[in-house]
């Protein structure tokens, strides 16, 4: 079983600092109904995404699309105003 993170990944902090959290949230909303299929497409594309330096982000998003609790954790991190655990407020 994968370990549960208490802090957002570094790539997500970068997304938020660039003001792209809303765009990523919208992408998650669009792909959620196709969760497992979208995750498999990301896994297939991960070697190419790795060349661009996005492999860690792609793998985290793919895992989140496969597991609803991970997807909610990712959304919580996107919505939180700080960079820590969204349950802290």
C-alpha cells in the first residue's frame, strides 16, 4: 500500500505559485469521469512527459485519478491557501 502524504508534492507547490491551480483543478474535473482510462493514458505518456520534467506530476495525477481519496487530497491541496495540509485551515 502506498504511503499517505501529509504535505503537497513539490510540483504542486510550483503550480500554485504560478497561479495555475484553477487550471489544474478544471483539468481534474474534466478527467475525473474517465478516471482509470485517463490514468492509463497518462501512464502511457509518462516517458514523454519525463523528458519535459513532468513525470512526477503526471504519475501523482494518474494515481489520484485511480483513487478517489487521493483525488480529494490533491483537490484539497489545490484549494488551500497555505502549502501544508489542507485540514489545518
